[in-house]
C-alpha cells in the first residue's frame, strides 16, 4: 500500500497524525521486483516469515529507503483501504493446515 502523506503539513512527518478533514490517500502499490527480492533476502536473513515493512520512496530520485520491519505488524490498515483480503487468506490457510492434521 502506498500512503500519500507528504503534501499535507500535518501528516508530512508522520502519516498517523491524521487530518480527518483532509485524509491521506491510500492505494494498492506493487513494488519493483528488485526491491521485492531485497525484502525477501532480508526476511530470510532475519528468519522472519511475516512482517510489516515500512519504506519511503523518494519523490526526487525514486530511490527506496528502508525504515523498519515489524515482525508482528498488523495488516488491517492495509487490507481494508486497499481491498486486500489478507485476513481471509490467513484464515483459509489456517483452516487448510488444521484439515491436514
């Protein structure tokens, strides 16, 4: 998900400083393959199979900057605004794992 927060002075430093009168725009976003590959390598090296990753994309040169990975990050804030049914996918996989036992 991409969050467009930079044009609002209230959310420029932290998008969570919500401006309810002028909310930020949230859209589905596909990272470039080379960034996805680096994230996969990072997660493997950290021995993490899940996590919420925060990145910033520079508006001047298009570079990506890694901020952090939250190993137990929440996905509701991504799932609902962008119509990503992550909660459904997790539930379906848990059901499949349970049925295999």
